[in-house]
C-alpha cells in the first residue's frame, strides 16, 4: 500500500462504502470504489473475526474491471 500510495483511510472507505463488491470464490472478495478519479480495488478475505487484505491497487482501466460505469 505504501509503494502504491494507498492510505488506510482509502482502504477503509472502499471496504465500508464500496461502489461494488465482486465475489471471486467462497472466501475471497474484491471491494471497488472510485477515489481520486481512479478505481481502487481491494482484494480481501473475511471471517467472523477479521478482514485480511490480500492486495490493494488503483487503476485507470475502469472498463476492464468495473461494468456499468466509466
């Protein structure tokens, strides 16, 4: 996150107020939120006790990852 200049506040906003959530499989999900003109994607897993962040990145390739909004 540090290398990609993604703050904890950005991740929190994407997880708490996502524009979209995609389910990859039974346990891994992707929360997506538009922040600062780019699509922020947070890949995470959750259980009853915690959320584990697998990866976080921003992209300008909105049409590749987000259907219905450009």
